[in-house]
């Protein structure tokens, strides 16, 4: 699977945390990853703890409705 990241958010994350967003891909393959709901005033979010080499990561991810373009790509099988 090919992942793409928002370049502006990636730059912010690199400055703020010293890590690219792409390092979060480990959460998708770590069999010991632990995800829990993380309350946030902006809406539904989840936090995942996972191992990346010798580093333990905490990844926050949010959920939103797909945009029209994302929905079309999904329906066209471009995912």
C-alpha cells in the first residue's frame, strides 16, 4: 500500500516532534500496537502506542468524512 502525507503537516510535525509523519506507518504493522480513544474537543480521535525500532511512539489520528475527491478515488478503486 502507498501512503501519502500532507506536506505542510509533515513539516510541522518534523519541527515540533523531530519525526516525519511517515514513521507512523509502523502503527499499521506493529502486532503489539495499542489503540485507545483519545478525547479531544475537536471530535473523535484515537491514540496508538507502537514500537518503531527502539523508540516507543504515540500517534494521534482523527476521523473525518471523506472529501468528494477521496470518495471518488475510493469508488474508482484508486485506494
